[in-house]
């Protein structure tokens, strides 16, 4: 159990009015904990949200030794505040930390810290349908040192940001750009880790896709540029001839918690489900023969993001009739229903604050 010291703000901010958007508004407090080699994690505290001061030599600025997580707190119709599977974020934190030589953070401490900061700023959890309080835990390397080596000191910080409904008026299908030049990650690299470097590597392709009128990039494998990996910040699913298919976790794909939840639900509902290699050629063929029934992305931000159009080189594939698929809609309704306390939580995914 962490002993969390609390320093309350003396200057609470006004709650936002109007559209929240994403990631621009922050609450009154943040959680901070230090790591020092030989001492471990120490000085867990909740303090007023504000700027931090760092030496320009701090290692995180130079070699990117950092990790982050993302989850949401939801206000239920019953007035309770819920988290969705934060134990999985805790586990994934340590998988990321191992890859980046960041010391382990005990899973129960991660969950305790998330609960404590959300509890502290619980009145910032928005109540309108589809809104949530986005929770962003992250760890940065803080040694003042320009040598290339793992840092001996770190900060674990959690900030909170009220965010608007991802879909203002029902699920909306997006257009996706299958990138055939840039790659995001390779086996043996850090594609499975949730770390800023993967996002830095993705920006050039994202700009290219946006310029061409597509909202997201779908990555291919880094070696043959032939097999489907994942979307920018989402995993990807296909319904091909009745079967639900998603790329298997191969080391270069981020193991999404929404992905895992969707797999469990689809299996529970009796669909044929497989995690395997999927080539672009297979998709093109399935689409031409009318067997590519649905495509959707999964991730904390959108939960389910139906894909209406996929572009690969000179081919533009329209998925189904371009509207929302039946499985996409059912998954969205079920996952958000569990998250907000409306539906039975038979898998034990909901944590109450
Ligand atoms: C976070 C993330 C996802 C989605 O993971 P969830 O746990 O479902 O939110 C997918 N891909 C990448 C690259 C990510 O960073």
C-alpha cells in the first residue's frame, strides 16, 4: 500500500463549459511519485496540477526513455465513478518498463494511485453521455546525464483530462490509409511497448494520410510490408465471411485492452474468432468477392471505430455498404454499457472508485 500525502489546491479552477474536446483541459490535481536507485519508488503524493521544473540535461529529453498509459473513468447513470480494467494497464506498464529498462512499478500501487487521483478530482468526471475523464499515467527518466544508459531516477506522474464524447451523433465510419512506405515497428523493436518513440515514428505517415484526406494510418509489418499490424492508436479487426479476425500479437503490435475485451466478447457470443496473420492481398480479395463484411478499430479513445473505407496504393476498398456493421455496433453498445454500469459485468472488468 502506498502512503499517499495529499496537498489540496487552494485555487480550484472553474469547470469547463461547452465542448470538452480531447486532452486540452486538466483537472486541479496530479499524482507524483519518485524513483531513486537503491531506494525504490518513494514519496507518493497528490499535489495541485502545475508545471514541473527539469534540468535541460534530463535524460528523457534526449533519448526518449519514457512510457505512458491511457485509460478512462466513467460516470455511471447510478452516480458511481468506474474504471475499466485498470489492472490490465498496470500489467502492461511493467511489460513496457521491461523493454525500456524502467524499473517495475508494483501493479497494486499503480491501481491504487489511479484510484486515488480520480477520487481526488471525482467532481471533474463529466456526466454527459459519451464523455469521460481521461487518465494519463506516465514515467520519465530524470537523471541529469547525457550518456546513453538507463536512468537511475524517474518520476511516475498521473494527470487527468475531462474529454468529450468521441462520437457526437452515433458511430461514424472513418477512412483509413494503409501505409506502404513508412513502418512503425519491427519484431525485436518496441512496437508492443506503450512509449512516445513509437508515436514520434508515426507522425510522418499520419501527416501524409491526413493530407490525402484519411483520418488514420494502418501499418503493415516492417519487414515484408505485406501483413496488417494495427492503426495509429488502435488495434484492427476484420469480419471476413462470418469470422472475426485480428492480427496476432507478434511483438510489434500494441496489446490493446479493448482488443482483449473484444476478443473475449466475440468468443462469448459464439463467433468464430482467430488471431493470425492477415495479408493486404487477402483483404483485397475478400473485398472483391464481397466477403469483407466489417472492419473496425479498437482502443480506449473511441472504444470501437468502424472503418468505411480502406486505401492501399491505387485500390480504395469500400467496406460493406459503407455504414456501421452489426458486430461493430453490438460491441460498442456492450463495452460502453459495461463501462458505465448499465450492463452486467460478467467478466469483472469494472472497478468502482
Ligand atoms: C494504446 C494503444 C492501442 C489501444 O490500446 P487500448 O488498451 O485498447 O486503449 C493500440 N495501439 C497503440 C499503438 C496504442 O498505443
